[in-house]
C-alpha cells in the first residue's frame, strides 16, 4: 500500500486525509490546522519537507497560489520515484507549473469535482468523494503506470475517475462551472438596489443565482486561474445572447430551442453501458472520458469503464 | 360580489376559474377544454361574446397573440363599466393593445408570477396563487377604483398584490426571468455534444439550467414579447460578463463581488414591516412596490402593505 502525503488540509485535502485507508501523513502551513488534525488522531508532519520525504505519492491540495512553491519543495525533497498529483480546479496552468518544477518526477494532474460551498479542515468529510467525478489528466507525456496508481487511490475513495487532457478539462469546467458562476454574479448584481425585481424573483431566479453565494474570493481565484480556457467560452456565449437580444427573433428562438434540446438530453441520458479498457490504453481511456464515461474499477486486464446519466450521483460539485 | 368572466382556461385561467369564490363564467376557444371545464362543474359559456356580456370583470388569460382579438371582442360586447384585466407576462405591450382597443373601458394590467412548467386546464389548481406575487399595473391613467376591485379579487385568491407601472414590471421580469432563461439556454447549449462537460456538470449546473427545461415555445413567446425592456438588460449584462472574460482581472473580481453582495442581500432580507396606504394613494402604492413590498389586505382606510424577505413564499414562479 502506497504511503501518501497530503499537503494542505482544507476541505479537499482534509477530506482526503480522513478518507485514505493506508498510511498517510498530512501537512498544512497553518499550525492551528496541523494541531486540529493531530488532535483528531491523524499523523501530521511538522514541516513540508518532512511530509514530502520518502513518500510514494504526494497530493498537493493547497490553494492555487501555493502550488508552485510546494512543487519546488517536492523537487528538492522527494524521492525521484515519487508520484505527484494535485487537486486544483484548473489543469493546464498547473501542468505548466509541474513541467517547469518537476521535470524528473511523475506528475498526474487531478481535479475532484467535490464541494465548494464550505471550506477548511472543519468541513472535511471522508465521504466527500463518494460518487464524485474526479478528473485525472492523461497527456502524451504522462507516465501511464503513475496515472494508474493515482486512479486506483481515487477509486478507493468511491469517486468516479474521469480521464481527460488538461485542455479538455479546462474547457469543460469553463462551460459547467466558471461561466455559470459569472452568469449568476451578473444576474444577482442586476437586482441589487431593485427591491421590486427581488419581490418578483422566483425559485428559478434563486436557483440561477445560487452559486453567487459561494465565497467571492474562491470564485475569483477559480475563474481568473482559468482565463485562457474561459475567454473563448464567454465570448461565444455572450455573442449568442447578444444576438438573441438584438431584436432578431429567429436568433432568440434558435438559442432557446437549442438550450431546451441540450437540457432535455442531459435529463434523458444514454442507457448505461460498460467498456473494458486495457491498463496502458491511453487513447481508450481518453475516448471514455470524451464519451462522457468514467472508470469504476481496476480489473485484472486493466479498467472497467462506465457510461451513463450524469445526474445520478450524489456529489459532483466543483 | 362581482361577476367575473375568465377568457382562456389554461393553467392560469383555469386555476383562476377554480379559485374564484363568487359567480364566475369561463370560456376557452377550444371546445374540448370547454367540455372538460363543464364536466368539472364550472359554468362555461359557449361563445366569447356570451362570456363577456354583462360581466363586472373580464380576465383575459389567453396566450399573448390572442389578447388583442379578445380585447376587440370585449370592446364590442362588454358593458361600458366592465373592468378588464389580463395575466400576460409582459405589460407595456399589452397596455398598448388596451389603449387602442379599450379606450372607453377600465383596464388594469396584471401578471400573476405563478407556474410556468406545466400548462393547460389539466394542470389548473385553485391553490396556484397562494403566496404568489401578482403585479397589478398602476399608471397615471388607471382608474384607481377599478384597480382596487381587481386587487381585492387577487387578495381573495391568497396572492400578494404588487403595485407597479408596466415599464417597471417589464424591466423587473427581464432581470429575474427572461435574462435567466436566455442564460440557461446558452449554458445548456454550451454542453450539447460535449459528454465530458456533462459528466463534470454538478448540481449547480443543473440548477443554473433548470429553466431551459421549460417548453421552448413558452420561453420564446415570453422573451420576444418583452424585447423592448429585455434588450438593454441583456446589453448591460453581456458587457459586464465580456469585460470579466477579457483578461481584466479587476473587472472579473468586481463582478463576482457585486454578485455575491447582491445575492447575500436577497438571503438576508429586511426586517418585516407593515405600511398603511390610503385607497386612492397612487404614489404610495407604487412606492410600496418599488420598495419591494406588496399588499396583504384591504382595510377600512385603504390597504395594508407588507415589506419583507422575498424568498419566504411557496410560489412566485413567473
């Protein structure tokens, strides 16, 4: 069983430390968090280097601005065969950091789509990942054996492993998370100092603006870190909405109809199916992710993939 | 007790016919709907003119394209003192129709913010309006006694009467309903043929796109009818989102922070308060609506208004 270090014990890292079955050590830059984790019975290192040294796997679960410095520490202190993964909500920028800081190490980018509304060690929950989609990035230069090690750990947490490239991931989260956050913000801001509009707002407006309740600094960090993938997604979306509002009734109808069809397709998802994929079949794994599937188990021949409705999982927040 | 005719027995008109306590007659252009309403024990006229003649109040609850022709029929067949109201989701355009077709009659524009997902007589429910916001338009040329008659009927249905001008109403619904529908459509359309994105979509994306499930023709009719008020609202919103996506991190942060503040303000609403308003106090009634309030009762001096949190009502769909 791999020995795992978890760096950063906020909601995701803390939940991970609580959920990991094997030997795991945690570390957080905040001494109070280290003390709390220790008081809860977990093994916690006193220093970052102490946490990193001699681990099979290091999971970097810090806020994005700290990821680069932690990668540098790993490059300085980790064993050469250590596998490094992270949980940041954007993947291409972190891949860039890893390529620069960890050229000799085995890096696998990851993003568990779990939990944004609460934060901190206090909110950590070992059941957080049950049913959650957890993207693991598979690039041409990814060590596929290292990828498999991380995938096995993630499956052990009850999560669904979604193989994707960093670019595919960043485009997808721009569409399903970052643009919705910006839309929610502008909708909510549109009724500020308009009590009449607030009175007429219904449950649908509450739903449409719910993510504007997320702590602003988290949303800002998430959206600005993904600017490169987000910008073209914003651009295409606002062009469509603008055209629909320009008095072009055909454009409005086309937009509304295509949205309705797409939403209906999400609710009437494909018949569940399984797909076997060989352990080293990079293209097969990426095809599964592109087709909307995920891994559910490691089997002796490799992986068992699953395709099915996206909605039927208790937690896929991201 | 006023005798009321309800023209159009879909979700809103049918619910109204079921909910009205006094003598009421219904009419629908569809003979099958007339038969169904009659079979359910309601008085249903065989002709539009028969329904309209000799009524104190006529409620026009047809789809928007039929409102103009029904107004023409009312002008031809109704008593000169008949009060006419409607339930259309846009008010300035219908006010224009009424000014042209009903110059001698007393018209009060109305919009119950209730129910969009189901439709038709089969879905009609006398409890539909309980707690719902029901805008009644008060313009400089509105007969304030006629307005009071309609307000009393609406209060009798358990709804909250929100006084507003047609222009104020149309701006408010553009912000809380029509723009959210367009955003939901473009978000949903953005993941069409992208199964990976759908897999990563979470409950928040489902919430953000829920209204894209509404029947497309209803959304199209609603949004295109309100083009005049919607266009500037769309324009301002897309400019803010575009600026946030243009790489201007300050603009993104400002948008996200203002959205967060506005959403928090909706959840932490003002302390409930009451306000008494004289029956003929047009400005006082409109001020109540602008301040986010609504009427809860007719009292001997006029009206009792209420101000409070917008969220605490079971049904304010629109």
